[in-house]
């Protein structure tokens, strides 16, 4: 059975890119453009890994992460940000995020991080 990965980003192009790259790796990919959709998909599909953008209008990445933790899922979370907010990344890591990437990121590095987290 394929690992399930949820990509949460308000930028359509990022979601499509990550879906294409990660589907080639054999993962089942779900996309969410906002926090409400992300939480609905997370609760229904119980993804193994969530790639979560830090800056999303309406409900930011930290709030989404808090709500994901309330669902008591075993999902691993990798944070993504276009900003260098180390304090927010630190807070996300304290809430259980396993890694973070700053956009623009190296797609091969991200693919290796996803594989490493899912294989561990």
C-alpha cells in the first residue's frame, strides 16, 4: 500500500509540482489550498506525512499544525516557508514537526527528506 502524503499550500503551482514529483515516487498525494480543507482531508485520509506551508491565508501553518495534533494522527509533518522566520519554525518543531524547508527548496532534497521520514 502506498504512503499517503498531504500537500498543504495556497500556491497552486507548488501543490502541483509536489504532487507530480511525489507521485513518481509511488506516494498517494492529496492537496489542500487552505487549513479547513487540510483538516478535513487529514481526518478522513490519515496521511502518513503532511507537507505544510507556514503562510496560508485564513489559518496559518502553526494553527493548522495545532489542529492536526488535536486529531491525534500519527502523521509526520514537514514545514515549508518562503520566509526565514526562525521563531515560527522553532515553535513548529516544538509541536512535533520533523523538518522544515525554506522556499525555494531543492526538490531532490525535499524528495529525500520525504522518503527518509516515511521509511523511518
